[in-house]
């Protein structure tokens, strides 16, 4: 007798920025720490480039360039929020290389960040990477440690 079974494909997200992964509970912002917008990880960055963690479409780019939303073809919604209380910087310290509606591939450069400026003028450089539609996710695995942008996995997801 032949047994047929289906394996759900694992979807991986790569580190969008180089640095140390920290738990969301350690983010100095209640909205992220309490997972009010979704689940994920945060990175304490050590480099200034933000790359796309996945293939997808830029569905949201804040006018201040401090946050970007990407949706994969499978419908996974990924939010990268660079720093804490960085919206108040009104775009200073950020330079975008994409616009809303652009299609991006894993590793494409999204945003350049002046970490020294953010450290001096905002609450923190800690960068949450959040899945905002966790209702679509059946399995969720976070990684930890020090990660290099565009190389190391930060999350594995199954729909």
C-alpha cells in the first residue's frame, strides 16, 4: 500500500541586518515587547545596511523610512522596524533604496541607517522583525545568537 503525505514547506527569513538577536520581551517598547503587532525577534544592529529577509513585495514604506513591510508570495507579512521611537526622527538617519510597490529579492538593499545618529537621538537602535499575520503561521521557530545580514537564518515558518 502506498502512503501519500504532504510536507509543509518551511519558509525561512534571513537576517536583514547584522547584529545580535534578542527576545522581543527585551525590546524597550511595550508594543513590540508584548507582541501586540505580531511575533518575531529583534536584532541589536552592528552594521548600517538593512537587506530584504525574503523575496516579496514592499507593501508599506513609512515616509520616515524607519519601518518597512514586505509581503511574500505566500502571504507572510514581515515588518522591519528600525530602532525604537525612530518615527520622531522624521526620516533623519535613514536612506531608502526601494519604494512602496517594489518587488524585492532576498538580500536586496532596502535601507541605509546612521546607527550613531539613531543611538544619540532615539530610544534604541534595536530593530524588531515581526510577522504581523501570525494567524497564517502553523509553526514558528526563532534562531538566536549573532547573525550576519543576508546569510544567517532568523526564523523558520510553516503555513
